[in-house]
């Protein structure tokens, strides 16, 4: 097991561009798919960073009891008024006092292991894999997303001799069959049963542990061959998500000012539902629109007005049931940014995720922050991957003038490269002085200097030498072997 780790991570960011090459053995995909549930269950990491923030189960339990009472009235023959006899006695020690639970209350239960930010592969039991990107951000503010309604009984009145046909008309009500009733209703005897909204959005948000962007769906990755991935994120958009309400008219859920993501795998751009399964819905109409989990949850939340009813009972009690107007679910992502500062950053996984490291080959890793890149533009992809040659092959592009011909066969190089038998260093390498960061330029004209840069030579991986601007010390754990020849798409 080997990995590169930056213990202090990189400063928090809202925008990034990440490019690297990778090849994952089919055996590693099978191992991950069969592994026991744990953090990053089913995910083979290629990069992890940020904190491990656990989530929680949501547990429902009966809300604290409430009470109501019912008065008993009687119509006295020859009298013109109803006469109060006292509270209804239902063989209850408290006489006419009735106890009930208004509904369900919610709280946090057992913890659920949370995942860090990562770029990785979702591994399936059939041997297939898909590219996934997750970025953990701090929770925003929300309301009325996770709600329930509580029932509130008002006090009521009922007749003691409701069967008396001489009872005069005192009120009107609808019976349970829907007919208009004009008998046996106690004056001011209506009992209101109201349903009020109870907001448990804070419990719901805490159950996530943190908010996060989950990006990448059905982007298939073939095992045992080289791939190039180019990712860009723009999380620098203050986003307001509102849910659907229906109170005589439906207002659809919407996500205003969504964030953006771009992914190209093997020189093919992916957008729309490949980035976000809600693409085309909830206001996510742009090809690169994405939103955090909490934003999607808020916009997908639906609140409807409850039915109104007025029911007459033969004993003279009239129940009127109504529900408060539905509240609007709301969540605000206020550009919290990726949680990465002073947090472990590792390739293919950080020190806090060593139990999730599997055999994988990687090359030409480079990462920028505070910039974005549209991967649908071919010229942008050419910054990292060559156009197909006459044989259809595509290779890495070094973004600086220096070129180290690692593909040149030299005395001592094996004719084919093997994970277990290959030498620790290739037979042909440049002098170490030529790889000093003060000598080698880093970056390119479009994106500037990267924050992480393990390009240009296997030596930088093997020595844990970051050519980028990150100040955090790189710690190499285990043995990292050189690869020969250079990776190529499908190679």
C-alpha cells in the first residue's frame, strides 16, 4: 500500500481544475464491490481530501401528549336554552379530560460514517465502474424542508339528549355522508381540529453531517486500461433552493443560480444527466448545472394544504378540520466552499482513508484552484491530452516546455511493464537537478501555476516532490514504482 499525503491539505476553494491519468485493475474493482460496508462503501478512491464528518439516522417517536375536554349539555323541556351539565365522563379518572399524542417528533439517532471529498470509481458487483466526484462543504441555512403535521384538538360540546326530536335548530353542519344537518347542534359547540406544521429541517441537515456536491452518473470506466480525466468545478454561486407548494395552486420547486461542473473522460465531454440526474428539472436547465444535496432535497420537497372538512355528529358535536397553509421549503448555499484547509489530502487516498486504498496506477496529476475550465471546448482538453495520432493514440501533454522522454526505450528497460516485476526507476531518467522545482516551470498560460503538480516525471511521484504552490509537506508512504511507457488512452 502506497500513497502521497499532504497532511495540512490545501486552502479551501470554490473553483478547481483537476487532471490526471489512471488505470484500475479489474481485480481492484471486484475487491471494492465485495468489501464490507464502511466509509466510501463501494468507492475506489483516486483522490481524497477534507474532513470525515459523520451523519446520523433520523428517529421518530411520539410527540409529548396534549389534552382536550368535552362539555356535556342538555336541552330541558320547555326551556329555551341549553343547560351545561359538566364534563363528559368517559370512565376516565380525569373525567372529561382526554389525552392524545399530536403526532411524531424527530431527533438524531445512531451515527453513520461520513465520506470525505473524493474523485473515485463507484464499483459494481458485475465488474463495471463509474466515475464519481464528491465535494464536502459546510451546511447552509434551511427551513421547512423536513416537516410533519401535528394534530391539535380543540375543546367541544355535545348534547346529552341528542335523540330528542324537539331540539330546535341552532347551527348547521355537514354530516359524514355530506348532507346538510340542521338539528342537534349545540350553540357554539363546534370543535376545531387543526393540523399545524412542525419543522425538523435542522435535524434533517444534521443527519447529513455536512452538505456535499455529488457529481457523476453513468460515466463508465473500463478496467485494465489507461484513462484521462479532466474535472472542473465552479462552486462560487450563491444558490437559493425552494420547494414545491400547493395551496390552491401549485408552485414548482426551483434552484436559482446553480453551481457548475465540467467533466471530460478520455477526451469526451460529459454534461446534463451525466453530471446531475436532476438536469432539466428544478431550474437546472444549463448543461453544466449542479447543486448540493441539501439544495436538491429542498427543491424536491413538496408541501400541500390539508383538506378542509366540517362533520356533524348525531350527539351534536361538530368537528371542523383544517390545516395551516403549507410553508415553503427553502435552503441557501452561501458559497461555503470545499472543506480542505488543514485537512488531509492524498493520492489515491489521504492518511485518514488508508483502509480504502487499492492497487491503482496514476500519472500526470495536476490541480488548480480559483480557476475553471470548460471541458466541452476541445482546445481546453488539448492542454492535457494530445489529439489522436495516425494510429488513434492519445497521450499526456506536458504544459511546460520541458520534455522528459520517458517513452524512449533504453538499455535495461523491460519490453513490457509489469506492476510487480518492473524496476523501481526506469533505466532512462534525466538528472535530478533538471527536476528541481526552481528549474522546472509549472503551470500553463491559461490556468497559471497549479497548487498540486505531480507531472513530467515518475521521479516526482517516487520522491513525493510537488511542483505546485501548496505549502503543505508531501509525505510518501510505501513504494511508488515508475511506469513505462507513457500512458495512452486505452493503453
